[in-house]
C-alpha cells in the first residue's frame, strides 16, 4: 500500500507542477488515466483491511480533487460528486463484485465451485437470489480478508436482477444503480455497516 501511495503521490506532484490551468475535466482525465491505476492495480489480491491503509489510499484521491481550484473549499465527498469520481473504497467493493460475477459466469478457467462455492438450496429460493455464495467459517482475521471470504456478504445481499445480469456491462449498470448511495462514501466504517 505504501509503495502504491508513494508512486501515486509522485505522479500527482508531476501533474501539479506541469499544468497551470486546471479544471475539473482535465484533472479527472489525468487522475483516472495516470494516478488511479497505481492505487488499484491488483487490489483483489492485496485489498487493504486496516483503516490506516484505506485512509492512505483515499488521501491520494483527496489530494487529487484539491488540484481543482474551484472545488478546493468543498468537503471531500462534495468534490467527488462534482467531479463524478467514486471513492476508492467503492471502487474496490465494485471490483470485487465484478470478479465474483466473472467467476460465476465462467469467464475464468478456474473451477469457481472450489473458490466461491454456491450455497446449497433445499427448494425454491425465498430470500435473496439464486446465486448465493456459501458462507464459510475461518479462524483468523487474515483469512477473513481473503477474496473468497470477504465478498460473500456483499454478494449475497444483492437482488436477483443484479447478480443474474445477462452481460458484464449490464451487471455494472445494475450494480451502480443498486449501490448508488455508496458511490461517494469515504468512511470505511459507514460503508461496511451499509452492506
């Protein structure tokens, strides 16, 4: 996390020094194309679990939104809304859901039943949806943050029309529509209680 944050901060500094007239559109394009990929690369594997790491990553985006002079005095979540930038917490949450969708749709050659086993059904589903994941137990907090454990609760609480979307783009649209109140949420504790 510290390595990704360091590289992203270097690139933000380069952007700040290189451009004099900065508007919302230009900063958004530069940030999403050059800086944000460093903060998100491989986060399915190294997904941060500590608040200090989550805050380190979010502070980079916080700093990027302050590069726009007209937004500098606004609260961070208001700057995100003005720039139409989702919080990094939401982006990681969305990325996890997209990966689960890919596994369950057979987009990967790995056996999805060993990584993400479906919950056993004793008849018609009366609660939730037909693609519920099995909730497995683990003894350590480290293991609980593994991809195959951390995605279960959020996946299982989504409605049928989201998880059974016919295509990836349709899934993304339905996912964003269902979780629209979390897009600009920056507090990890509030975010987790809403799931």
